[in-house]
């Protein structure tokens, strides 16, 4: 069928077809451009993203049986001081709302809780509850009050982070715990405990909960990777042997020399007295 020049219908259709083709081609070009930008952004973001920590941060599924056991243990041994709803009891115990299972694990797992009486320093002692019972109490407190969760997974990393761990330890921990992790005295009858008996999980939960005078080191202040490095360094201090013999608490050459001098002079005086008595 040919266009009828008298009616002008053919000439009217051609501009409409051209406009339709331009719109389709423009839409297709826009879609291609947006797709290219999206692919490019995904590639750059994936390359720039930090490596995922080996420490698990996802909340595990709560086992109702474990929670029920934890509640029973809490009501038997904790409710008197911390209240029915974890709100705390005046002059007996603080609120547990928001402390999380990390704080519960640290306090109960190291035997600091339950405590017989309020003192300036709550000392470590043999735990009253087993590891399983401690986790049950911690899970119950977490389910009611929330807060920092218990770390799981690789809590040390590998030996490539030892140098970083030593630097972080000296910067954040050595002022209280001694540069060898042996602890030290604080004010008002308090002290920073030795880190010798601390497991990886105890070190982590202490950093997450900040017990007593210790500050809280959240993941915004010290990242999980840095916590791994600190933990690895602390544990390496306990495993490392001193090539010169007894370390005398790793106090350095001056105190060690003083001890040797005092012992040597004492032995020399005893020898002189013994010779004089024989004469």
C-alpha cells in the first residue's frame, strides 16, 4: 500500500516512528549505562571492602532448653543480688540489663561471681559453675537484657599479627597489667590482675565488658582483628621461654641485677662468717 499524497497520512506517520525509535534507543542506552555503573561500583566496593573477621558476630539461634536451664540457675544463685528482672538490688548487686553474655561469662567463668561480700576488688577464684552452666546463665541474661555477645571462632589469628598485638598491648593494656601481663597495683586497694590464667575467651570478654576499673573496648575502639592480635600476643608471652633462665617476672635487667647482687653479697657474707667460725 502506497502513501496517498492527497491525504498526508504517510508523512504524518514517519515523524511518529522516528520519535518512537529515538525513545527506545534512549531508554536502551540509559539501561546499558546504569548497568555498567552498577557493575563497576560492585567491583570497586568488593575490592575496597576490609577482610571479614574470623570471629563470628552473628547471633546464634537461642535454644529454649538452654535458656530454661539458665533461668533456673539464675533464680537459684543470682536473683538475690541482681533481681528477678535483672534490674539489680540496691546495696547488693548492679543491674545486668545491657551487660550481655560476655560480661556474665567473664565474671562467672573466672569465679568472681557469685561473690560473698562487696570489696574493693573482686578476686578470681575457682568457679562455682561448670563451663556448660556458665554458658546457660550467660544465654539467659543475654535473652533478657541484651548486650555484647560471647565471641566464637578464631580468637587469635596467626603469628603474622604478633608485632601489631604487642604494640596494641603496650598502648592500651601495659599501663595496668604490666608490659609482661603480670598485673599491677592500682588506687584505693584495687589492682589489675595477672593475665597468666586467662584463656582466649576470658581476654576477649574482658575487653568487651570492661570489668571493674578496666575500660570497655568495643569493636569501634579496637576492631575484632586487633583483639585477635592482642590475644595472640598475651598468650605468646606465657608460652615464650627466657633464654637467660629465670625471668623474675620480666622486670628487666636492673631489678634482675639487683636481685643477683643482693643474693651474691648475702652468700659472700655467709661464707666469710663460716670461714671466721672455722678459724
